[in-house]
C-alpha cells in the first residue's frame, strides 16, 4: 500500500495547493494563517448565540458607475428632462428617447428604467427595496478610489474589506474556508479580511485540484486520503498537518462546488454573464453549502457616450438575471434565507455631456432584494436643484445600508465591522 504521508509530501512539493481557475487572483488557501483558513475539527458556523446561520447575503457589483438618474428616474421633475434632452426617459405611458418609465412612486413622479421589468415584478411582489441617493462625504470620482471606499467601508479606502471583517468576526476567529465565495475573475477587496480570504473562481469547471499525474495514480492515492478523513503519522497541530488539512478542504470544496453547479437549475436563466454567475450561486445555495456571503459583478456601466442603447441593454440584463435568480431561490424554498444587494461605485452627473452620455458623478441608488426587505422607494430622493458642482448630494450614507444589512439581516456586530454608527431608513424587515 502506498505511504500516504510520503505521497502527501510529494504532492505539496510537486503541485502545491494550486487551483486551476484562470483567474487573476487565485484562492489563497495556503497563504493565510491556519486559524484564518480552517475551522477547527468539530466546529460549526453556529458559534455565536442569536446569529441566524441560515441567512445569506449576495452582493451584485455594478462596475463603471451606473447612471442612477436613468435607473430610478425622476420623470416628474422638469429639471431632469431639461438637463438630459437626448437621454431622459419619459413618464409612464409617454415614451421619450426610447422608453417610458415603469411606475415606482406615482406621488413623487419616480419610476424604474423601462427595461427593468424584472425589478418591477419584484417590486410588485413586495421583494424590492430601492434606496435613493446613496453615497458618502467628500466623494471621489475615480473608479478605483471610489470602489475601494465602497469595498473597504472606510473613507480612506484602505485596509481590509467590510465583508472580510464580517467573516473574521462571525466565527470567533475561525471562519470556514468557503464561508465567502466570489464568482468572477478576481476576489474583491470587500471580501478580504485580516484572517480570511474568499474562494474565487470564474468557472466551476476549472475550479479543481491539480493533484494528479498523467496516469492518474497520484490522484487515486489522494482520493484515498480524502476518503480516509485522517492523516496517519502526521503530528496534530504541526505545519504539515495544517497544509494537509488545507489541501483536504480545498479538494472537498472544489468537488462539492463542481457537483452542485452541474445540476440543472429549477428555472430558466437568461444567457448573460451576470445570469450565469447568479445561476452558479443559486446552485451552491441549493446544495446546502455553509457559505454566508456570495459576490458577483457586472461591468459596462461607464457610459460616457451614446448611453441610451447600451444602458438599456445593461438594465435588461440586470433585471432579468436577478428575477431569474429570485425565482430559482423560491422554487428551492430558499428565497426567505437570501437577501441580494446591488451597488455601483458612483452615479453619473445630472447633465448629459456632448456625446449623448454622462460623466462620473456621485450619489446613486442601491437595491435590496428578497422577502426580508422593506419594499418600495426608501430614503430621500436627492435634489436636482441643490447640487454639488453639478452632482447630486447624497442623502443616505452607504455605510448605513451596510449597517442595516449586517445588523438586521445577518445579525452581526456592526460596530466591529464598520467602526461606527450610521443612520439609514428602515430597509430590512427581519
């Protein structure tokens, strides 16, 4: 019989703990400390009284600076139409520049982009919360700097990510390796903690252990070690034990994710990249994985020129993908466990530019989706006349939204994650 210890050492020397994901940033299974990567033997996520371990947060990042004014549309204000003669959307029933808004708040003349029919269906079902005018003090109009601020949850945009700090704090310093999963090319700053690093993969088919030689003999031996569930001859608590346990965790997580996403979804999804990411997330939730936070992203929102057609396509993809995701969760019986949050690093300027597009701005809307949200338009819609150098003044600090999501939905200690208290309208019901 092959010596498992000798084989294990040989695997680490020859292969390491590499995972083939073709991502710019691979899962750092071995680069973090032991307590930051693996839960101790016999531990569970239910380590803190009062924490609802069944609850899940899904974050959707809209990269490039989504035009909030043409997403949540103030069609009832003349200032909106005057500032955007070539790109403003008409009021319900009266199309303009290619479309008429979907009714959201008739009393205040506010609607959704006409291609956000998926969001409209969720709104009418009581599962969409629209948070108006979200931003932060002293706004930065750089894509990279502003995204770092949002992802770190800090005005300087430095340090660990807000979700990474949540993971660090949620399991008494022993977060499971798969507690946070990013589906995409890179692992975002938002999910990187002091003690934890998320799993990140672009394709589940490519997320696999590289532990086999050409004839597969080493892979068979490794699988025997996995099935045994033990590491004979290795001293408990040693560096070698940690490395082997890390490898076992990586292998089992990889196998489980690929098995989960191979199953046919319960509903039909659109063909967009975002829909495929959310389909993967739904499959992992359906499989019963212990992951608490998922992160996906969608690009293309930097609409400096010829905005109407391109932005309309993005709105269609966004609304249709999230509607399919919610329907899948409902078919699974998991919709009550999941809340989805959409954000972008900033909105666009109020006035259109000479290229029939919009330039970098400041505040914009956020969206919370799921049965646990307070439905409808929440917060104060920013003024179109009281501007900050041509840009909207924020009316809700984004950290207040984080505080509600973490505190009310995930039941986390928000002070340890956000480092302060922030006001926000009631966005979460339970």
